């Protein structure tokens, strides 16, 4: 089945919204944070950990799975769910972000993008049709259109051409999408330019997708610019479809996105930070490697209910990270992901009570942004 979105409540004081997404693997509440499992695994976690932190939808990456082990292998295994033994919903991105990080502007053509594999240097071509074909075989619940994630800053002329090509690619991708159990999302681009965001949103909606994503944010712009990008796009997106802000995972950015009407978020940030000893807490981020935690026998975050915080101390976690023990990276990854998932759980309750604005202000006031 295709996913089904239901809007259940709108906060009276903001544009924040509470709803549900029904998938082939159950119904999940929104706003939702989705952990990233790039290569069919959320780094250092197994599926039991994913369930324990109350994750719902998780992400995998089309580009990486195309290169290794290959979409045919995953297909022969029975699809991505069986391959990685995850009985929850999976979203696959198009591979576009990774491809464009490897390509140069001259490598982008109407056909697609030519680039060199980061594994062995082979010359490859990824087209909208190829991206969709790979995702069809991966059999994820949600596939993403192939788009250009243009760099920031870009000139108006470059961005205009990029948006127009992305719309053409979206049409081509939809035309070959043939997995009846898989939903397809369109992506709105346009950089920092209000009229291009409007144009991209309206034209993408005309094509007709099961959900809509706001792309091209969190690519180097400052926070006010990011929030403007969301504002410029989201007011044109239909209320009866899920709205997905791609690649955003800072707690304050999630709150800002929810306030503007975003339903879905994802980011590699929580696990990437964890592998370097950086930790989300209610009073801001900390670096667990700091010497002041060497004899700190309190939980990483006393307000957190994750395995890391319930059973271990800062001193022990610091020791593991400094000693480069993988279990330390795993425990902090569990914590950082649970922190964001719990944040969205609390956000949902605040929206239902028409109290999101107060919740946001109180959270940010406490989340002081401690220096690393």
C-alpha cells in the first residue's frame, strides 16, 4: 500500500501540526525524527536498539546500496526489510546528495550526473530513471525523487536552471516508478530565492506525489536563511500530505521546523556526533572527552530514559570514548537518537495541548548550547 497521512490536530498558536502516517508496517505519529541507516544499518546499532529507542521510520541510502552490495542482491534477499531484518517502515533517499558531493557542475547534464565512485574510482552515471529503478528494487516504503541539491550559495541563474531541471527529472522519475507498495515523494528546491521556492513547490505539486520534501537546507547557510527557505516553500505544500525537511537534526532546528508545519526530519548528526564523543543534553551539547567528566559518576543526561543514561555514568562513557571502544560509540548513538525521538514525542503532546509555543521556548531556554 501507499502511505496515508492524516492530519489530526493543528496547534492554535503556531503552524505546528500533529498527525499520523500509516505504512505497510504500522501507523506512526508525526512530527517524527527518522534515524539514518545509510548502508542498511544505523551505525553501531542493531534492530533491537532501533526498537528500544522507539524509532519508527528509518532511512537508507540509494547511492551506497547501489554500489555495495548492489540493488539486485537486496532484491534477491526479499527487499531491504528482509535483508536487514527490520519490520518497520524504511525511506530511501535518491542518492542525489551523495552524487552531487562527488560531481562538479560540468558533470551535470540533462541525462543525469556523471561522477567517480568513492570506493574504486569507477566512472558512473546516475539518472532519475536509474535512481527510481534502484529504489523500486530495494522495496522501501518511501522513495525519493532524484533532484539536484545545489550548493550554497548559488547564483540566481544557476539555481533557476537547477530547479527547472529538477522538475523535469521529477517527471521522468515518476513516469518509471512502478512499485505499487512504495510511495514516492517530490522534492522542493530553490535555494534562498523566494520566487524559485514558490515555483519549485507549485510545479512539483502539479506532478503529484505522495508526500513533499524541502531540500537544499542545512548545506552551509546560516540559521535565519535556513528558516526562510522553509517558510518560502512550506506555505504552498498541501495540508493532506506529509511534509519532510531533509537532513535537519539539531534540536532547535527541529523545533523551528515543527513551528512552520514540518512533519518529518532526518539527519546523520546524532550518530556522527556520538562517534566523536559529542552528546545532546537538555542543557546543550557537551563533549564527553572533556577532562571534567573523568570523575563524573552521574548519567549523561538525568532526564533521558535511554539504555546509556539508565545504566552508565559520564565517567565510564568518557573512558570508553577516550579508549576508542566501540561500545562507547554505540551507547552515545543510542542516547543521541533517543534524545531527538523523545523530543518529538514531547512535541507531539505539546501540539495536542495547544502548548507548542511554550514548550519550544522552555526547551530552548534550558538548552543553553554549552560550548564543546
